[in-house]
């Protein structure tokens, strides 16, 4: 593969960065809120699963203890 000189490389990088479609402020805000909502729901779900498993194990251990 042929080596590109640094000036050509910088020009290519600038042209590629110009093609990037950056999200709007509203899109960033909405996706951030959605991430926090999904993280909260996931935390609640796993807390409930943990509670159910812990209660079940405690019940089983009390039967044999």
C-alpha cells in the first residue's frame, strides 16, 4: 500500500469529517434522556430479580437449617 504524505492525510481526514452528520441538540437531549430511562428500568429490574432470588434462597435455607 502506498504511503500518503502528511498533508494529503490531513486533507483526507478533513474531507471525511466534513461528511459526518452531527446530531442536533434536541436529538442529543432525547437520546440522553432515553439512556437514563433505560438504565433506571434495568436497575429496577435487576434489583427485583435479586430480591426474588435472595428471598427464594433464604426460604430454602430456612427449610434445611
